[in-house]
């Protein structure tokens, strides 16, 4: 995957893990743009999921990483945007498959259910596994509603 500037988004439940993600990105030499939230104060994940997706649509960032408590809510929000393919990964094997088979362009992690070591393995997979194409491209082409 070609990395431009990684877009980040989280809610309060994902904030702590997002701080670790920022350190990981710095260590890897990746630029990033944080679309919020900026604290552990209670907030609404759609506000930040939509901001990340819109940043991707404008070409400001690619790919994205998003985190909420379960990963599900922010993923649902992101996937409302036609060009976003957000996949929730809670282990490295899932991260591998969302890249290889689904060409995910946003990695979503469940902040309340994984630790930093697991997040590192997940991100390593997300950033290094190529999309396989072939039959998987045909399936991805069928995702958008017409």
C-alpha cells in the first residue's frame, strides 16, 4: 500500500490507543493527520469518523486508522462513504485478510479489546500486505450501491 499521510480518528474509548498509534507512525516515519478526538472526554464517534472519511475523499490523507471502543460504530460511520472500505481488525490475521482480500483503506481497531502489542502486529500487517486483486477486485466492484 502506498502511504501518503495517515489519517487518524477516534472517540474517547479509542483515544489512549490512538496515542500509541501516533508513536508507532512516528517510529515508522509516516506522516499523519489527526481528525480527533483529542481527549478522553465523552464524545460521539460519527463526528470523527466522518471527518476522517471526508479528509480521505479530499485527498488529504491515505490510508486511515480509526479506533472506538468496539471498532464497530466508527467502522459503520466510515463505510457510509462510498470510497471507504473500513475493516475492523482485532488480530493480525484479520488485518492481513482485510488488506489481501478487501483492499481495506481504513484500518479500524477496537480500543477496549486489544493492547498495544496486538495493535502493533495489526498495523504491521495493514501497512505491508498487498491487495491480491483478481476475484477479490470483482467482489469489491460489487460493493457500491448504484
